[in-house]
């Protein structure tokens, strides 16, 4: 009887020792080593490529180089939390590089030129899709409508204020701003569909001429 107990105890110990240390000691999994900011940038690229509905957890894991458990370490709410983090990153980028340049120093045309250069770099001259545009499709539109509306409205308002400063009447300035955002977003879709960035580049060049024409 004593021998059987000894063998039993030995077998249990052997099985336990074969488990991961975290499981044996019931320790939390270690935090992933990639900075959260870098993870969000990689997620942005994945949503930019696949949209929200098309970005499966497998795709998000592949894009970030993290396992699903590590992704949930950063984003307990799953894919919706990941998309919200990406929207936060886009808000920061727009504030610094698009809206910030429109509201910065210099003449209106100079400020618009700086915003155009920033957008050209961000979208790789039209080779990359717009994340905001992608998030207006499918379930993501319902999930993130408030955030999407706020992002587009802030961009349109900043362009409108620039056009008013350049001499547009307020009502005309708002229409110009809406047309410009519509042209940029539509050109990104067309450039992807044609596999040709020329439409995006054309819209960016045209927006400079239209501001001058109405100044």
C-alpha cells in the first residue's frame, strides 16, 4: 500500500512538473514585450488592409506578431477595443499632422500644402486605404459611428475655417471643405480599385488650385 502511494505521488509530481511554470504556480502570464504603441500601429495597418469585418483575430495576431492571449492582455475587450485604440491613434495623428497643420502658422495655401504633404505620406501617395473609410463599412459603422462622425466633422470644420480665412464665404467654404474630404476619400477608394495611385495624387494637386481659385 505504501509503495502504491509512493508511485502515485511520484506520477502526480511528474505530471505537474511537465506543466508550464505559470500553470503550476498559478502565476499570471507575463506581459508581452512589444510596446503598446507599436502594437496599435500594427493593428492600424491590419484594419487599413482588411477593414474591421475582414480583420479576423488570426489576421490581427499575424500582423502584430502576438498570440491571441497577448492581444487580450493589451485589449481585454477584444477586436472592438483594438479598433477603438486604432481610432485613438488616428485622432492623435490627425490632430498633429492634418488639423494641426491647417491651424498652424503661415498663409492658408501654405498650411493646406503642409496638410496635403502629410496625407500623401500617410497614405503612401494613394497606395494605402483609409482606415476611417474602411470602418464605415459593415458592423463597424454601427459600432463606431459616433467616433467616425466626430473625426470627419473635425476635419471638415478645420478645412472650412481655412477656406473662410482664405476669402471664401462661410457657406461656400463648408461646401469646399466637404467636397475636398469627399474627393480625398473617394480617390483612395478609386486608387485601390484601379491599383493606380494617380487619382489620389490628382485630387491632392487639385485641392490646392481650388483654394486659390476661390480666394
